[in-house]
């Protein structure tokens, strides 16, 4: 095994020094006596070699149980992880692992990975790099390919997303008014009423619309969760202008999600609208629902969220005008009294 330190003596002064071949630094041993210097040198060398020896022993045991553990790279981990994903989620992962920041560890054996390797990747990458590297790291741990965490949970840099907001009614109306393409205009209008993700909306079909009960239902592509929403006459007018069978948006469903987003961004730029994407329609719907006092469990079903936490995250910026407690109590009493009166009336008629 190659030694890290070298012992030498300077001509001027005659003191002994240690040279570190890794860092290039020299350190004085504070003595001119060769015997003392040699003892200090060997102590430093043993302190450095012992962890390496222990690591070699650990590797020998690990290789006995998993022959590939010594050569398994992070690229292999990424490839295996992508295989478990499906449809659009798999496509997102295929794009994510092409991140240039991952080139720093792509062919690095897992067992040779140190915290500084991950830190360099995080420095070179973006927010998405942080998110996906955590998932790749945790997947390797779950598969027991990684015997111990590379970075402790507390040492991961915090994930800081860009500020997101919902599109306002004024912005939405401006975009719709300027849109000359009928299919795309209807797409934006339904996005406002449904709050669906752009892919779910683009792949809606006439068969998803229940005209008898005025209900639209579909399965979310991302999670497989059912999203169910009752529509009113305003939305019915938009639906009547769309195909009565097959895809509601025959052209837009053939367009890549990135291209649909780019087209929308171009319209926003033309109108001077900043900080809005197609996904802002989901935030807007959640914010409107919260401001209107729409029950949270209904909003969760409408948006197809798996958890209340996700529904609350989307509606956190809603401006809610809360009535006084007294006014709210009077309102509830009036509702209760009205229900009792209606019940008595129905009983008398019967």
C-alpha cells in the first residue's frame, strides 16, 4: 500500500519534517533527533494506514456476500431505479439522470464514495439535482448496495424551490382573450375551471364527461389517483364546443409537455405576465377553493391529491377573508333554522 507521508530533513536548521503527498503540505516534527523523528513519522503513518486497512477488511467481507459491490457504480443505481418507474414518471427520471452534475459520480464505485463527492455534485447542480440525488442515495441504501449513508440526513443542503403562485383571474382572461387558436383557448379555459395538470387535461376524452350528472372524472397520470369534479353551466358551454367523442384536445395531446409549456410561456411573455406557468392553474384552483371556504376533502378529491398536506401546500397563499366568530355563529344558526323549517313544512304537506 502506498504511503501517504514522507520524512525529510531540512539543510537549514536540521529539523525533521513530514510531507503529505495528498495535500502537498509540510509539517515540522519539532525535533532535530532522527530517532525521535522516525518514531513520530511511523506513528503518523500507522494512524493513516489503520483506517485504510479496516476498510479493506470490510470490503473483503462485503464482496463475499455481494461480488459486485466493489464495482457497482452510481450509474448502475440510476439505471435500476429508472426501470422501476412507469410512463411519464419514468420519462422524468430518464431526463433527470442525464444531469451533467451527476457526471462527477456517475462511474464512481459506491463503496469509494465520500461525503465530499456528493457535496461537489450538489454545488454543481440545481434544486432538482438535490432532490434526485437524495432519492438515488436512499434507493441504494434500501437495496443494501450502500452499507452506510454517504451524507447524514442533517448534512444534506435544504431544498429551496423557486417561489410558485397561482395565476390570477385577470391574467387568465388576458391570455384567453389574446389566444386565436380555438383548441388552445378551450384548453386554458378548462385549466381554470378544472385545475388539472397540463398532461391530465390534454389527455381528457369525451368519455370522461358524464353529462347526466355533470361530472368529469379521470385518473391522474402521475399518481394514478382518481380526480372527480362536478361542473356547472359555464364549464358546460366550453365542453359543448369540444369533440363529442374521442380526445377533447386531439392536437394538444400529441404535443410534448415541454412544448405546451413553451407555448404558454410565449403568450405570458407577450402580455408581460411574470412568474406563471401552466401548473399555476392548479395553484390558482386550490387558492380559490380555500378562499371560498370549499371543504378541504372536496378540494383534495377534485385535484386528485393523495394527501391533505399536498392540498394545503397548493393553497397556502390563498387570501382568506374570515368573518367574525359571532357572524359565523349567526350564519350557522340561520342555516340550521332554515333546515328545520323546511323539514316541518315537508312533514305538514305529507
